[in-house]
C-alpha cells in the first residue's frame, strides 16, 4: 500500500543538501527522500528479546515475587 508523507518547515540549508545529494545519485529529490527513509529504517532493527527481558527484570527487581507454583496451588484450592 502506497501512501503520502508531507514534510513541512524544513530549513533551506537542509533542502539544498537534499537536492545536491539527489543530483549526485541521479534521482529526484522525492526519490532521494524515499531512499534515505528506506535505508535508515531498514538498519534500525527491532528490539532484541533478551534486552527487553533484561530491562523488565531490572524494573521488577525490587518487587515481591510469588513463585508460580504457589499461585497455581492457591488457584486450585479456591475451586
């Protein structure tokens, strides 16, 4: 699915640099803009599961933890 993106309030210097870069690569300014976005976003991988898990452990380290077997036993006893 193709969409449109409008970028407003760019500095004149930035626009000039984008035009020069597009000319060097033989592309239109719009095509260069698309390529820059494509390259940057492709290199930006998603978060690593191990990193997320480590961060979660740090955030919850000071909280009281109830072992799962205790919770399961309690749930069974309440039935």
